[in-house]
C-alpha cells in the first residue's frame, strides 16, 4: 500500500503566539474545513509559564457549535453564561454546547499560577447538525475515570467521544463522532478503526507511523475512507484520532461563530457588539471585543 493509498490530505499547522505559549491550528484550513463534525483543531502548548502567570481568555461568545477541551497537562477553570464553573484536568473532557449562544472564559486556577502553570492539550470545535444548531446551550464535564481505556503493555487509548475498539464514551455526541487519545510506548501498535466516514490522525508528541508512513508531529493526516491501517511507534508517541459523520451542509466560520447560515453569523456579530449576549457570573468585568479581522475565517 502506498502513502497515497493511506492519506487523502495532509494539513500543515498555522502557529499563533498567544504570549507565553503557542497554539498550532490545523482546522479550519483553506484546503479543508472539516473532518467529520470537527471544524477547528488547536494544539495548545506544550508550555510552562512563569510563577504568577497563567492563561486568561476573557469572556467571549460562541454560536451553533460545541467546544471540546482535552488536556494533557495543567488545568483550566471554565466559567460560562449558564452559571457553570468547572476545572478541567488532564484526561477529562469539557464539552460546551453553544447552540443558540453562550459566553465563556478560560483561566488558569490560582493554585496553578502559584507554581508556574503547565499548559498542554487539544481544543476542538464540533459542528452541530442543521436541526440542532439553535438548541439550548449546555455544559458537560466527563471525568477521566468515566472515559473507557483500551490498553496493553505498550498502548493506552482513551475513547473521548463516540465508539472505538468496542468501547463507547459517555460524552454526548450530536452527530456520528469519534475522538480518541492514543498513548504509544516503544513498540506499541493499535489498529485504526475504518468505520467512520472521515478520519484524521494528529501526532501531538513523539514519533509515530501508519503502516510504515512516518507521521510528522503537529500535522493533521486525513485518511482515505475505509482504509484499514495500524498506528505504531518505535520510541513513544501521543496521537489524537478524530472524525466521524461527513456533513452534507458546509459551515461558515468567523472568529468564534460557526453556522450553516452566513446571515446567522452576521446577526451574532451585531448582538455581541450590542451587548446582547448573557454575562458570565463571576467573570463579567471584561470581555474580548469583536475583532475587525479575526484569525479564524472560513467561508464555503
């Protein structure tokens, strides 16, 4: 089997320095906007911030999507306009469903700042199906202990969303979705499920290959539909598998707003500028203003 038989598309990251740490973004991209329901894929860090510092993502809005935050190291305090407060730690999942509209903030906990916070993980956005885009906003935290793990002496794969390797995560899904965190020790190998319409692999750390094809770190490899292949590492690696149901309706993306309708995004812009979104209890003194030129824009 040749490399072209395995990989449909290779997406290089665009990196942004956010002051003290970097994010590496592979979706959305001019070459491709979605893999299954996933339409945004950021790797945060890895970084170790100075004592007293931390991340402070001020309150900002979302519509018509769900955010999925998954950490490898560190911790983040989440607050949102529903009144939610939750601290996410490595191996757990924060699923925030924006639906008709939500506002949230993400900040380093004070205990983390005291010794210099670590930050390493993946944040993704998932498109909601057409008939669920305007659903009521919601928040869900799934603890590390509640996510199924498939492991042997050289592999530990945690199912974050959907069903893989015969195990199903309890995390809510709105469309067919697969998402997994795969840790490979030296000599580790695991088959990649071929059932999903669309799939991609992303090496967050270390060295890995797919049926002999070396996978470059921080690059998103979109796999050909139906191809059965084995992921391996000769040393060690941490690899994310994502994908699921192919969407037939494209999505518009502008800043933090996602929708199947461009006019809905324009309405959200107006509403944010007019102060019509709900406030975040406990974090309502500042916010991120609407940018003139956002870093994330994708129109089909």
